[in-house]
């Protein structure tokens, strides 16, 4: 919205990303509760493994989630999307690093006499 204002353009709702409030209540609750779950990372490679789900029952009770089955479904969909996005990003970074290391590393010698 601010970019459109700065450019003097009218915002196009079709091009705007959805706001969390645009989603149904169960999806909003899924986003909210997901934020309280710990993230799990693989130690050696730093790969994102998803959420740690051990406290989910406690969180559902704490926040009085009305339909935990539906909320859990959306939480797992959300987690899958994040895991896939982070895996794709890591793969792109790995390939970029591979290209840099294969194209770089050329040894140049300079004949310096003094």
C-alpha cells in the first residue's frame, strides 16, 4: 500500500497478498498456535525439520481451541509449506555455492620480479 502511495498508483486488490484476517477463523487460530510451537532444526546441516509437536495438546487446552482436528489440519498444511519453502531455498543456495566454487578457484600466477 505504501509503495502504491509513493508511486501515486491505486492499489490493486488482486495483486495484494492476503492478510491473516482474510482467512477463516480456524486458519487464523492455526497460525496463532503454530507460533507457540518450537522449531526443529537438524544439527549438522542446519536443515529445518518442522515444528516440535509435543505441546500441542496443552496449547489447544490453554487457548480453548474449539475444533482441534481442523486447526491441526491447517497447522500441518502450514508446516509442510514452510518445510518445502526452506528446503527449496537451501537447495538454491547449495547450487549457487556449487557454481561459485566450480567457476572460482582458478589459480593465477603473476611473475613479479624485484
